[in-house]
């Protein structure tokens, strides 16, 4: 009690009875005590006149959860099923009364097993019963199944969908052809300038290979797979990016390996193989620099297996087979990858006027480098007299028919793959020298000189106005490459003078360079590029280039 309370109470005087009560205090003593006591009689309930009302039952948030049987989950989508898997499921009775399970009906459940509570099981209020759904690789390719759980009141359904995918574990012979194909809309105006628009987000990818069945068992197994699973989906190892790793124990959830220079993806797949009949496909959770974390553990143990990224693929068209008289067979199979993605690629290290460059010399498939001078020409012929010609372009373009790339390491092969993805077929241009000796210096030059004297080639008259001949690549003997733009010219009696946008920065002569080449803006001449794989990390590719106007 507060210390002030005693003082307040002592100072407070209650008012007299008559000041607050309507009954005089003298009347209280006049009421006989018998009238103030006795048995209490209940008057409840009291009947009241009712009236009919029309009403509606308004749904509440609780109706979404209670008073029904819930399947958890309601749908299991396997995506691409690469190996047998088990999934947990449950039925939850959210009713306020018990429910009895009458029947469990499966539809399209070939290769799928359900274990758990049997019919006639009584499920109490707010109780759940558990199930295990085991889906094997045996069964049709397309999984479209469901289980219906019928109760005395109500029912619940679990839907199962997915695609069974078999691994094709056979190693192709050297020379497997990989094809990457983009789609570019090239809009060319009358004067030859272009506008290009990519029409395909990711390239189509194909693998065309020759596979040997060296034993009777391997031959029969390959033939059975090709016949029985022909139009269905496969898990295809990408052998050009494969590598051997250390031993892998059963139930392992991590594979220690170098993941660089290969297309391993978070949420993607990888193949692990010891032989054509000992292998499996693994689902990747996370790709790190020195390891791959797996979604499900490895089922078998492996001794120094080969691992490779795995793509989902299907066979294009038919296959051809050739059998030897004894046991071996040879099959040509062409796969189309159906889960292609864009591979992130960076701009080239050397940028020139805001665009990529290709400064590494390419190889020539033959003794001579074939080039074509192209220019659209319209012939005007009225039959009665001389013919005439007209062209909307003011100059000719140079089309290099075929250049080659050969690499001998995984790192270089991966760099080339990323370079192709950055090109996107014909879409994205880049600067590339001719790699020939196009210009010869007639006199020495100083470090600050921007005017260079060159041997006369009638540059000012014939070439300067052509955008493909307005830039130069200076290949120094020490391997350095200098890129410069020609911004002016002058005709002399015995030579010509070209003016560069900036000086070369050193004193030198023609002997300072291995070659001086014209630098042209080009694009790939086709959206379809073929890569021939000799082994993992070893490949070659040939493609053409088309010269362009200056777009920088």
C-alpha cells in the first residue's frame, strides 16, 4: 500500500445513506426476513418469436487447411529421372473427427512402389500417416502417374510426373563431331550495311559419333538400348570435357576434382563411369573449384573413374550399324542436346575501338588461304544493246572461306567454346587481321612519328575509302601486337605516306616487325559451327569469316 493511503483514508468521510440510496434506511428494518429468502425459480430459456432469414456460409482462411484430408506434397515432379529414388509423402487429417482410409488406387504406376499405411487405417483428428514412394528406372519413359487415397469422407491425390532418362555410357571413337548452331537474322541494306539480330537464346547442340561394341555383351547391350529407347531421352556424357579422378566410395556426397574448363552446372548432372556396364548419373547441388557436391549419394564404389558433364539428349533420326562376322559392331549415332544453355563469356583481353579482337594466328587447312572478294552487282540487260551494271556498295568485301583452330589442352578448348558462345554465330563481330604481309615500310620511323612511309600500293586511290583497309595490326618480332587506325594519306613520287591515329611509341624499321597486316571488322560467315574432338581437350574447328563495314 502506498504511504499516502493511510492519510487519504483518515481524511475521507463516507456520505450518509440517504445521500446515495433511493430507499430510506428506516424501511430496511420493516421488511420481514422471510421475504428475503427462499428457493430460486429459473425462468430461462425464454421463448422469443423468431423470423426466417436467408444467409450464406462465408469461407474463411481456416477452410483452406481444416476439415479435409491433405496430401503432402500434392505433386512430385522428378524432372529427368536418372536413377532410382525414394520420396517421402504424408496424408494429414485436418478434420475434427477421425477418418478411415478405405482404398488406395494407383494409375500409371509401373515401376513405382508405395509403402505405408494400409486401407482400413483410422486416422485421428490432426494426425498424419507417412508413405515412401520408390521410383525405379524400370517403366515407361514418360512418368504420368497418381495415387488416390479414398476415405470414408473425402479423398486426397498425389501426382507423379517426370521423364526416365538412360545413360549412354559408350565412348565414341576419335573424331566425334560436335555442332553448335545459332540463328541470326541478317538484314542487309542496298549499300551493303548490315543489321543483325539473334533469334535463338542458346545454340542447338548435336554430337555425331561412331561407337564400337568390342565384345558380344557390349554389342548386344548397345543394340538393345538403341532399339528399345530410340525416341526417348538419354543422359549423354560430354567426352570432350571428361577427366579421370581418384577413387570414389559408395555413399559419397562429394567428388573431389578440378571443375575448371568444363560445363558443370549447379542443379545439373554429371556422369561417373568405370566401364560401359559400371556407371551412374549424379545430380549436382553445387559446383566449387575443387569439388562437386551431390544431391544424392553415389550408389557404387569406383576405382579411378572417368567423370564428365552430362547433358539430356535424344537421338536424331535413325542410327546405322555394321557388324563383324564374330562379335564386334559399329554404330553411328547422332544426338541432339535438349538442355543447352548459354555459357558466360568475357570480352577479349585486347579491345579495339570498343569491340573484341582475334589476334592469335589461325592455321590454314591447305597450303593456301582461300579468300573471296564479294560485291553485289546488278546486271542491267534490255537484250537490244549493251549491258550495264550497278552496285549499291561502294567497295568490295573480303570473305575468308576457311580458317582453322586447333587446340591441345582442356583450357584452350574451353576458351574456344566460350569464344564461340560470345560470337553467337553471325551476330557479334570482332576485329581480325589478315595475318599476311600487306604493308611494307619504306623508311625508318621515330617513337613520336604518326606519319609512316610505305611502299607504293596505290593505297590512297584504291583502298583508303574501303572500311576494311583503314586499320593496321603491327606484329612485332617480340610477339607484341600494336593496333592503329589510318586517319590520313598522301601520294608521293616513289612511295606513299599514311597517317596513324597515334604513334607506335618506339624507334624502328621494317625489321622491327614480323608482318604488318590490314585489320578488318569481321563476323562468322555461318551460324553453324562444327568441332571435331580427337580426345578430351583436343579438338579442331574450321569456319569462314565475312568482312563488314566499320561498326565501331
